[in-house]
C-alpha cells in the first residue's frame, strides 16, 4: 500500500511522536449507542401514537418526555456501567499488587508462561521476564492486559454518560421536529428525517469499521425502521381494540 493511503506515517520520527503521545480513549460507541436509541425510541413513540390516531399534542408530550427521561436514564446507566469497569480495574490492580508483594516468584512465573505462549524461549524469555518484572507498575500493567484483557487507559464515566445523553437528545429530537413546526404531512416527513439520521449514524461509524459506509448505513436504517414499523403496527392494533 502506498504511504499516502496509510492512516499514519511509519518513519522513525513519526513512530516516536505517535508512541510518545498518551493513549486515546474512544467514546464512539457511546455516541452511536445514544444516537440510535434516541432516534429509535422517539420515532417508535411517534409511530405508535400516529398509528393509534392520536393528536399531534400527544406526540409532542410523549416524545419530549421520552427524550428527556429516557436520555437521562441511558446516560445514568452508561455512567454506572463505565464506573463499574473502572472500579473493577482498580480492584484487579490492587489484587495483582498484593500478589506480587506476597508471592513474587509465582507472579513472575505467570509472566514467564504468558510470554512463552507468545513464542519467547530460552535467554530471550528470561530477559523479557526480567525487564517486565523490574518495574512494578509495568509488571501490573502487563498482568492486567494479558491475564484479564483490560485496556491500559480507562474510560471516563462522565464523558461516556455525556456522550450518550448528547447523542440521544440530538437524534431523539429529529422525529419530533415536523410536529413542533406543524409541517404538512408531519408523520411522513418524520419518517424521512429519521431515516436520514439512521443512515448517517450507520455510515458515519463505518469510518472505524471494515464495513462499507453504505452497507453500515443501510443496516442501521433497517434496524431503526424495523423498530418504528413494529411500534406503528402495535399502535394501530390498539386503536382498533380500544
């Protein structure tokens, strides 16, 4: 592959600069999660209310209540879940530090077996074990990554929650806009606008995925429209029953 098409340079200087920077943490999944859920749940409410042949006022009341309440609920849940991950990592770090202090030979043997599994042997293996266990922090970081599969950099619970809430609000308000301005054919316009949101979310996240932008966009569009169609059918059925 030509150098111009690569995501970053591979010269000695470029590599040194890149590795000298602190590892970054991605909150993309929080944005995607919040955005899709915001658009799906709000549009599902809109579709259900329209299917039940209720007024635009009901659409706005239920839709706005959902955007605020469900958005906050999702953000709170994401905050708690991410905070649990941080606390779990802190707990495991304390466990490894205690084990290294109490049974250093046993922990050193764990490092030896881990790197033997990676293909190290003989003097190279012993040198790797010596280098890693010479620094307690590096030793613990290695154990957390290799034994527990934990990333070196922890995600911020506040940033994760904020990303989810912001995306939920932004995307969740889109299906309501035609009803806010009382546009003609509000429901049909809401379908089109929400479909665009689904497609943009899907195609946008494809930048960090091996899936093509159009395929990712269509996949997200199908998921969102499927949820909305289900809500519409339920609302229409309830209208005929109640």
